[in-house]
C-alpha cells in the first residue's frame, strides 16, 4: 500500500505536532485526527488500525478499523474510491465511502455512527446508526439503531464525502511537513556496538531531540536491536535517508519495552524510501510519503492497551 502517513505501526498513540509549517489542513490536525492516511489504494491483509483511517483511493481486503478511537466527529473509515472486502468497524463514527460499497463475507459496524455511501451498496452488512446511500441497496443489509435510506443521490450527501481535491491538499500539507522536518539540525547521536544501535537523545532548549540516519539500508541491515536513551527529551525526530535504491527492511527489536512509549513522542521521517517492510513491533510514528509500506503478516498489537484519548496525546508546543 502506498502510505502517505502511517501513524504508530506499533499501535501506540498518535503524535501531534504544532510547527511553523501550515497548509490547507495543518499537520497537527491531520495527526490528531487519523491513525492511517493512504493517498492511493489500501489493500488490508487482516491488519488492524487503532484509530481512524483515511484512504484517497480504493480499499480492498479484510481488516479491523478504529480499535482505539480518536478524532472527534470523523468517520471511522473514509474512502475516496470504492470499498470491496470485509471489515469490522469498532467504536463510533460510521464510514464515508465516495464510490461503491461491496461487502465480501462480512461487514460489521460495532459502534454507533452515521454512514454515507455515494454509489451502490451490495453484499452482507450490519450497520449501527443511520445509513445514507446515493444509489441502490442490494443484499442482506441490516441497520440497527437507525434508518436505512437508498437512492438518496450523491449530491445530497456529497458534503459528508471526501474528494480528490481534499486528498491532494492533505498530500501537499504532509509533503511540506516532511520537508520541514528534514531541515532540522541533528542534536543527538547513534552509537553501534555489534548488532545493537543505541540512540542517545540530546534535546535542545525546547526538549526536541533530532537524529539523522543517512545510510538507511546499510544501517538497518547491520543491526537487530535498538535502544533509546531518551533522557530529558520530550519530543524526538529521526530523519532517515539513503533508502531510495531498494527495499528497506526494519526487523529490529526495540529493547526495554520502549516501543509503545516512543509512539507518544517520536516521529521517523523517511525522506526518500520507496519500499519499506516492517517486520517487528515498531517504536514511533512513520512519515513515508514516497514509500510502499508492508507490514508483517501477524498484526502488531502490543500497544493496544495504551490510552487513545485526546488528553493522552503529546503536543509540540514549540518548533525545533
């Protein structure tokens, strides 16, 4: 899947950052609202997403969404194209699909929320809350705690659906944000002892520690363990380059059980990676605008116990 912004692959909480950069929608707003943003198509192979998901293209496969809901007054799953496959929608929020919705095997909405589908709805599905469909409904479609509406017309519900213009605006915003992060001067060092890489954070006056990895493929191929000495740092940025020539495999173990807590305050900015394979629980949030990101077959769920309420989300109050 081509990932625009993949938040906390380890299922840790969202990172929200207030910076000097601003676009059509601020990076902080996007990060505070979505757990996963995909500009193109998403094929989900039985993975789960803790928070809300935005997909500019089509969604296929099977997966669980909105396990640990965040983002107020947003659909649990927003799709700019068509949805085809199976899904469990947890928490509140419903779904918003601009195109057609074709459920294969099952679709279960477990939390109350209004759902909007711009095209036709087919297959077996259970919704909870009002359902508005621009086209026809066919198949075994049940609506609990709400009313089912069909042939509503796309124009009548368009304001609840996303568009290519919205996706482009989000892409431009996060693209600018990634470029801005890449300009930050490194304040911290990485030492390697055998297969262990130790990240020693030295924050600036604002509490921001910045690391640079310039030879990403060689670096990750040469280690199998990562340790973070966070110290007094409250926010961590890791700018990663040197991955444009091939597959970047990240299969390191994050020691001392730190992976979930890094999801609260750490962002990995992959500036040139085009193909990333993550094969372990990952510590931090990932910004990979150019990359196809592949997750391990087994869902990475260790961080699911972390609170996902807005008050648990750290905020960058100053720029680095």
